[in-house]
C-alpha cells in the first residue's frame, strides 16, 4: 500500500507537475534515499512515455481531422495535414525530455542542462531549421524539423547521462552540498549560533534550550509588568 501511495503521488497529472521529477529526486537524494530517487524516475518516465505514446498514436490516426477541431478553412486544414506527423513526434519527445531535464536538475546538474539547452536549440536546432526553411525551401516545416532535431539531441544526451548515473554517489554529493550551506564555521558556532552539523548529538544542540529559557524569562517579565 505504501508503494502504491508513493507511486500515485509521483504521477504528473497536469502541466505544473512536470516539475515533479526535479523536486522528488532532489528531496530523496537530500535525505539519502537513492532507491526512492530511482523509483521516482521510473514512475515519472513510465507515466509520461505512456501519455506521450497515446497522443502520438492519436495524432497519427486522426491526421487532418485534428484541424477540424479548430477551423473549417480548407487551406489551414491542408497545412495542418502536412505538419501532423511532426506534431505527433513533437508530442512524444516533449513527454520525455522535460522529465529527463527535471531529473538532471534535481541531481544537481543545472549547469549541464543549461549548456545543453543552448547547444541543442540555439547552436544546432535554430541554424538547421533556418537552413531547411530558407535554403532547402521547406518553410515552416523546415524550422519545425530543426527544433525537433535539437529536442531529439537533448533527449538522447540526457537519457544517456541519467542511465549512466551512480545514484549512491549522487547521494554523497547532495550531502556535501547541504553541509556546505548548513554547517556554520567554528567561530560562528562559538558565538552562539543555533545551526549545528547534520546528525549532531543532543550535547551539540544545547544552545536551543538556553534560547527557550531566555524567551520564557522575557515573557514572564512582561506579564509581571
């Protein structure tokens, strides 16, 4: 039952929940549970691929009928019919790529994802799309093909990186990053800082009761006044 409840909490049911892999993976790595992080990745990828395949097939089967949902103009319907295959593959790729990006960001690879976006879309996708559109004469379809190539490149790269990731090692790196930000310097702790090392003993957390006692004394003095 616990496994089922956890799986249900991971399903990306609306647009806002495409951010879910980033949050889930970072939280699980932060608490040292690499198995839960891998489970979250599997659930999100499985769900998103299933949804993407459904709409991919729907677009291919319906074909030009998709345009009738929005217009009755024959010219527009004809243009949509020429682009429906690209639409189908775009839907399929965009159901996977955001999940992989979220996983990579949640595991602390924000810089890699940012550079990959620049390379795949602006260095590869846009120039290729412009070439297909204006040199090869494909027009709008050419620009779309270029962006689709960039999205495919990014998906393959992220999938390879995540597949080869050692998640136990990522737990250690997450712990190091948290300790870097949460542990105060020794001189700051000597000045009465309440921030203590993660996993510290009860003896190391003695400043907290002292702060509580001083607060209670201050409250008592105010009541007496």
